[in-house]
């Protein structure tokens, strides 16, 4: 048997150790045995004397983010793992030299369990080809872990995004270089930011939510952190919000994010999707739904009234139709034809804020915009009128001297009165 000089054995062992260290695997965690073992190493806790920058990644597993039993297998639903990894702050080169924490969240801060707990992500070593391969392997490990978490059953039937942000703040601890990336539909239905009775329309409502959260002591402290919230409004079930409603939801979370003291807030509705069949079954729990104001129909004798919420058609305090109002107006025009209209009248309404003159001017301009859109679709319209707040649909607009924003949003509407032919 040929004897190998001891110095060669030593050199080979040192080279192998260096290679494994550069790949992110430990000397006794070879890629063949535990390719993703680096994600499970215990890390440091805040205050240990180390000041490495930290990143926290969170995925929303509340029931609204999961398909239900009626969701078709090919229906696209949010893919939170891919959505998180599409963010710059979650790219492997950005994570290197940082401590990484990863968790899922649902309806309470207490159920946030850090599946990856402050793991140090060392820079990869080697030439450009090796770096690319090793980063790709690490990304695969992280994607698998995020997918496992995304398929986790929620512990509660609620969604609490502020609670998740508070848990992230505690996990990251004090100091600079902190980043938080959260993939969520943003449809909170508990605590100070409960959106179940929101009108999804108006800056005043946003400021009221922020003020309420501040007074309730539910705003997390993320002073100096870089925060990314992505996927807002992209639930896996229920009706999707209109473009103005999505814009309102995005503006709300950007304002709440800034109120936490974050140094930057990237808030977006974009999300990666996958067919429902590829993302596991429905959640075992159910939760109270956050619903968006939608078109309704009310018959009264020979008149059928179609009610189109302002938040479906217009941005706040604007009379220009939004880019996604087209689908709603298309459906309205088809329904008018089905009814066999004798005549059509469009009526604009606002809430009681501002002067009566301003309210009439805005409500008339909105009614005229809808009339023009219906005419473009071949629907003759007899007239358009603006009523300001003369004919409220929802009352009261104020409770105990404070504005009731859902009622106000209900009153900001356009009605289409369709007079039917005698049968």
C-alpha cells in the first residue's frame, strides 16, 4: 500500500476546510450531508457585544394569504417565498456579512417563531464562478425554508402586521444596519389598524388610523431601520381591491411605517404568484374578512340604482377616472343593457367635509366623468347631477365628535339610476 506523506494530508485537509468555509457550510456539514445546515446554526443575541448588521425576513401565513377550497388549482395566488427573495435587501450579496432571521406570522406577535434565528451569513469566497454557484446554493436553501414557512398553518384566525413588525424590532435589537422585509397582503383585522370597517378612501382616514395606533401604544419602534413591505392587497381569496383602493392601502402602510421611525419605507403592492395547486392546501383556520367597497344594485319600482363607491372609481378628492375603473364601468354598461333601460341618470355624492359649494362641484364633476364613460360605451345618459352631501347613504358621519371614516367613504359614491321600460 502506498503511503501518503503527512504534509500532503494536512494540506488537503486545510484546503477542504477553506473550501467548505467559503461555501457557507461547516467543516462537518458538507454539502452532500447538510447543504442547508448553515441556516440552523444558533446566532448571537442583541447585546452580546457584536455589532454586525441584521436582516429579518417575514412571510404572512394568515388565512387570507392562502387559497380556500373553492380556489381553482390554476388560479394564481401570492408566492411569498419568491416575493421576499425578489427584494434587494434579501439578495444573497446583501445578506453576506449580516445576521439573518426568518419567520412566519399571523394574527399575534406572540406566535412569531424565528425558524432562522440570527444566523451569521459569511461572505462567499473563491473566483467569480464559485461565488455564483455558492450564492445560488444558499439562495436555494433560503427559498426552501421560506416555502416551508409559507405553507405553515396559522396559529390564529387573524392578521396582525404591526405585531409582526414589533417582533422584528425586538429580534433585530438596537443599533444601525437593521433591515426588515415583509411579504403580506396588509389586510390587518385586529388591533389599532383593524381594516374591517375601513372605507379605503381618503387621507383623513389614514391619519386617524396612525393617531389611534400611536395613542394605543401599538406602533413598534423601528428607529433607523430600512423596512420593505411588499404584496399589499394581494390576498389569495376574496375580491381584489380597485386601483384607488390599493393606492389607499399602500399609502396607509407607508404612513404607519414612517410613524415607527424607520429610516426608509419601501411599500408596494407587487407580488410574485404561483398556481394555487403548487402552494399547498387551504389554511385550517378562518378569519374575519377585510372587504373592499363594491358595486351594489337596488331596485325600487321601475328604477334600479347601481351604486359605484368613489374608491372604486377615483383617487382621493379627484374627478378623473382611475386606470382600473374601466372594468367596473364595463360591467355597469353591460348591466344597464340587460335591464333594458328607458333612461339613465348619473348622480354624484360626497361626504359632509368641506363647503357645500366644493362638494357639489366635485360630485358633479365625478357624475359627468361617469356619464362620459357610459356614453363611450354606447349608453345614452339623460343627465348628470351633483348633490354634495345632501343625500347621505350611511349615518352618522361623526360619532362622539370624531369622524366615522367608513360612513364617509360610503357616502362618497356615484349612483346610476336606470329607469326601466314598462313590461
